[in-house]
C-alpha cells in the first residue's frame, strides 16, 4: 500500500515535477488510518492530495503524500430542501452538475471550480457571488494524530473569505473525509454578479425564468471564455485572493484609478486582484516556461512544466510589483509544499 519515491507530477494541475519519499492512495477510512500510522511511526509529515488543483510543489516532499480517494454521494430529501452527503474524493464540478441536473439549486454558481469536494471547505471556495458556506451544514474529518473521526459544524469551521479553521488553528491536523451540504427547497437564482448580469442580458434571459442548470451553463460559459483548462495549460486556478481593503484606502485608490474594479464587502471593499495585475502590465507575461495567462491575469500558468520555485518566484515578483504600485498586498490562494 505504501510506495517509495513516487513522481507527483500527475497529482498536481500545475504539472510540477516533484517526488514524494512515500506515497499512498487510500480509498477507505481504514486505509487512511494505516497510512497515518505508518507516517507516525516514521515521524513523517503528510501531504494530502485530492484533485491537486490548489497546491504548488516547491520541491520534493520528504514525507508521505496521501491521496484521498474516498468516493460516494447521496441526496436525502427533506421537508425544507435536500441534504447532499459527499465523500472527499468526489469531483466538485461533476457533483455540481449532477445536482443541477436533478433540479436542485444552490451550487450552480460554483460550477467548473477544479478539485474535489474534500478541499472545498478548507478555503471556502466561492465564485460569482456564492460561497460554499452558503449551503454548508457539516463535515467529518480524520484527526491525523489519532485516526479518530471528528464532526465540524459550519460555526466550528470558522468560514471567512477563502478561509476556514483548516487554514488556521486546525491546519495540518485533519484530513476531510465527508462534506454535508443542505440545498434549499425554495431556490432563488443568485445572478447579481456583473458578469452574470451581462451574460443573461446578452442572451435575453430574464431572472424569473432561470433554472439552476441554466445558471450553471452561464457560469461555465463565462469561465471557459477566460480561464484556461488545466488539462490543456497547466495551472492552479486563481493564484491570488482578491485583497480586502478599508473604505479610506479604497477611496484613495478609486481617486487615483477611476476604473478600479471592486465590490463592497460589509464596511470594506474587495478589490479584483486580476484587474490590479492586468493594470500593472503582467497579463500575458512569460518567463522561461512559466507565465501569466493572456486572458486572465489572475491565473499563473506552467506550460513548460517548470519547477515550483520558478512559479513561486514569478508570484513573488508580481506581488511585490502590486504592492509598490497600489499599496495592496496580494496573498496566494494555493498552498505551497513542502
């Protein structure tokens, strides 16, 4: 079950060549526990792997790479909606499309987000005005130190913008095994996001007539028009979070840059990181096999299959430039290993 010296290039969407000292593909809780026991005995760090779309391997991993392949999902009808239980290894987009095909709304704005459902709560995935936390009920995770299963409610997960307990106090302590979502009986389309408004205006579709499947179709069309398919151009999706600034800093930036793209976030403002990077002249930039996508400046690409350090160097150069030009700090969205 435990393999040695395994190439991790097939397990990350940036196609970065790196090797793991040990590797295990687990398809059950018992296999996960056995792998964790091996790692504890050898005092090895753990690299959790799913779809591999939110990691950047900066070098060989000196521990155990554990691919979590738990599969299975079910829809449970309720009086006020439907409960969706899904194992961590289920593909997120396929789950969304299965849901909308059955007529269940709530996940359609999150269509075509790469990766598996096990990673979705870690960064509270979101797109087009909707976040995972909007339908989240609870999850079950395995404690790495003991192999015990622990249940976390939505409140316990401490969801924030692209953030959760599992990026903070619980970081590297748990492996998510199952996620439970609750989809509403009385669905209302969430299409206030400008790109969706524009799409439905162009297609002459009224909000009152939309189905979840139609909203998912719009999201897919918009994403395909500007985001590269990782299968065709290696990438890890959106590489930077949209930075959040206070009202005074936003006003100052807006005065200097009238075309600034931003969205209200309570008393603060969420800036479009892609706009900042584009305005700074990075869109389409290429350097020795890595670069910035020519249609979406928020996406770093690795067509040359270069090492992770080159990707990180480019990301740091971009972040440094944005801070100098706009006074705004960009934070990477994917996690760097080791």
